[in-house]
């Protein structure tokens, strides 16, 4: 089968021919219907050799959905042909966090699987025709959504969902929420805020096309990210600032903007991984404001995200591309030209790209 493999650190991945995996006990082989291209893929490609414990080569792609192709011995609850999404962070399965379904915070993450986090993140992912999933507990059934449409739910939907779910106490009538960066995660965050809260939702980005998408998916207001963005947010919040700020970028500049936009007794959650820093100083930030991060989401929360999508209240704005188009997709991502989520679909030819939904 064809698979997009990261062969060496700081190098672009390569499309290779590799054997189709054979599922062993407890494992499930998935025929891939779509694999989302995430900005964190660029960070993985650019990571210096030796900084991560992962071993190359491995197949890229941590946002995956498809159909059950073959069950390994002992697997129950699924049958060949079942449509599923794949939960992306594969924990040990026996620590306290994993037993609660919170495998994104696995207590043995540093040592289990050699420190690899999951498919596409140190282990073979879904940018291939088939993907081997180590346990059926990582599969969430689909009912009404096609796998290629659902693939981004597993990260671009799940990651902001976690941050918003645990901030809902701040988002009653009269509150405001700001989403910095209206990309793959940001346009999903706006929809989740609209579906779950009463907050006024403000989208911030440097791209006019992405701000238009923000309006289309439910933002009440949009702001160009420039030197006036902080004051513009203050004006829209009647001088209070935002009760919740989600930073989907995570650079030094966006964290500074987030903190300058926050109200007293607010929360700023950084879910982008640009690895920016922020210097705290008494009086520099609003009193009782909280700055922190969250990471991905749990298996139970992925069930909730899928249910939200299947109810029609959450939809990823996708464009679909062949595996052979990966270089064009990632080049557009580096240039900031992708609007919504790009999904790689095995079986598409480069000449038959399908536009956004």
C-alpha cells in the first residue's frame, strides 16, 4: 500500500510502498477514508533529530477515520465495514488516567511505546491506504457522517472541545469568548462555543478569508489581528475583556494578545503549539485570570464531539486532496493559505481534488 512516511527529522515526508499490516490479538485494521493535515504535522517534520524519543520512519497522520477492514483475534463490538473515527492518543491502557478514558494524559506516556504518542506521532498513522489500530477502545462509531468528513473531529474538533467544556461556567449570558486563529481548530471552536454556550463569540485572524469563514460558522464579530486587536476586543466587550480566550496558535504574540484581551476572573487556554512564552508580572494581567494549556481530549469526549457533529451543530469545513498532493497541501499550510481543514483521501488522484464542503 501507499503511505506518507517521515523518513528523517527536519526532512519532508515521502510517499512510499509498504506492506499492508496484519492485525494481531486485540488490534483492528482500518481502511482509511480520510486523514486530516494538521499544523502540528509541520512541527513534527521540523523537529530536530534527538529532541523526541520517537524513532523514524513512521507514517504521518493523527486525524483519521475510515471503515473497519479486519479484526484481530479477540476483538468484539465491531464488524468489517463499520465506519469509525480513530482516537489519536494511545496510552498504556492500565494507569488511572487511561482507565478513566483520559489517554491524552496517560501517566506512562514518557515510557509507553517508547514515548510515542499515537498513530502519526511516532507510530504509524493514517496517511496511508490502511492503518493498524492497537485496540478497539480507540474506535468511535459513526452513524450519519462519512469518514472523510469526520476525520478532523478527532483533533481539530476534540482539542477545542476539551478547553471549552471545562470553561462553560464562565460562559453564561452576557459573557464573551475570543478565538485567536480561525484555522482548523479555530473554526471548530467557534461552532462549539455557539452550540454549548450563551457567549458572544469573537474570531481573530490575520486572514480575511479565515475571518469570512468565522462569520459563516457563527462568530458574532471578527477582528483583524493587528496592533489594534486588543483595544477592539475591549470595545466589543464593553471594556470588560473576554471571559474566555482560546489561543489556537500559541506564539508569543498571540499569548500577549490573549492576556491583554482577558477580563478579571477569566481563563486563557493555549491550544496551539507554536511554543511561545509569556512573562507574568503582578499588575500586568487581570486579577484572578488563569493562563494555562490543555491537550487534545479524552475518548469519552470524542464520543461527545461525534454526537455534536451528527446532530448537525458541528461541521468541519474541509477540502479533500490525494495522497500525492501532500507537498502542495503542506506548502499551502506553511504559507497560511489553507482555509478550514485539508483532508488527504486515499484513492483520489491529484487531478481529482474535491473542493471544500
